[in-house]
């Protein structure tokens, strides 16, 4: 899949240099769509899905100020 | 007369900003390939996708430099910069908490790894485009001055980036073959 991404990208540059702007843009769009698909596939975990449970945040326990506004 | 000279100045400044962006991206891509081939750092899949977003940004910049009468190239470059930001932020969040199987890959430059640098590069690109539009108003160039130094520089940079892209395509073929990419070695050299 990564090879297809770079193949479309290289083809876009080649077509652009040959003056074929329309097909070059289509190749670039194909490369970017494949990039998005591959990105989603790479970050998806069967265990966590798209979540990131290793990032944990907690509310800090702060004492209430007596007579505070 | 004054209006014409102001328009010419805005067009030259616009071309200069775009050239600087292209030069910066070409430098980053060259450095990444230098680390790969000279230091033996095999890029991870998300690192390769960041390169794709950078190349796509270069494509938009080259197009904008060639056709100043339209803002389509700038649009392509901005979409690519957003894509670069999304990928690099996710990779940074993936590796920000070191745990088995997950840590930043490769050498750090000034203490920052490639993913974090990519976040900064994407933000810098987006700020650059915003400043370009805010200050210069996205000027339209009547016709490209092919003989100017900036025009020659942008053409040369475009050819250089296209050669880098071709080298990367061959490199990905050797690293990944037709399957998944791994950082353990080059698939076709085993």
C-alpha cells in the first residue's frame, strides 16, 4: 500500500512536469486519499480502537480556599 | 505607476515566501534521507506518511510558483500541511509516553524527534500561508517572469524535489516491497 502511495505521488510530479496538470492533480488526490486510509489503518488498534488509553489525565485535588470568592 | 510598482513588489514578496517554504521543505526531506542512508535509520510507516504530506505540500508550492494567477496550488499545499499536522500530532501522542514497543524512532535533532519536528513544520507552514494572505492578500501575478532569479530558483528547487520523490519511491520499494513497511530492515535486501 505504501508503494502505491509513493507511486501515485511520483506520477503526480512526473505528469506535472510534462504539463498534464489535471491528471497530475488526480494522481496527487489519489495519493493523499491512500495516505489517509493507510494512516487510519496504521493507528487503529484491535485492542484500543482509535483511543489512546496511555494518555491519562486526572483532576488535581486542590484545597478550597476558605472564604474564597 | 505607484499601484503597478506595489503590485510588482507584492508579487515578488509572494514568490519569495513560497520559495523559502519550498527550500525549507526540500532541506527537511534531504536531512531525513541523509539520516536514512548515512546513519541507517529506517523510517517508520508514519514517518513515510509524513514525507508524503511534505512532498504534496511541495507539489502545491511548485504549482503556485508556476501559476501565480490562481491560488489552487496554495490550496493544495495548505491541505497537505493540515494532513502533515494530523499525522505528526497523532504520532507524537503515540510515542509521548514511552512503553514497550512504542518510543520515538531515530535520532533527535536539538532534542526533538522527527514527529515533533513535523508538528512544528506543519504549524510554521500554516502560519506562513496565513501571513502571506494577511499581508499580501494572495496577489495574482500577471505572468511568470522566467528570467528572474527567483523563477530560476523555484524551477531548480522543483526539479530537485521531484528527484527526491523518485528516490523515495525506489527506497519504499526496497524497504516495503509490495507489503507492509517495517523498521527492522529492507524487505528486498533480506
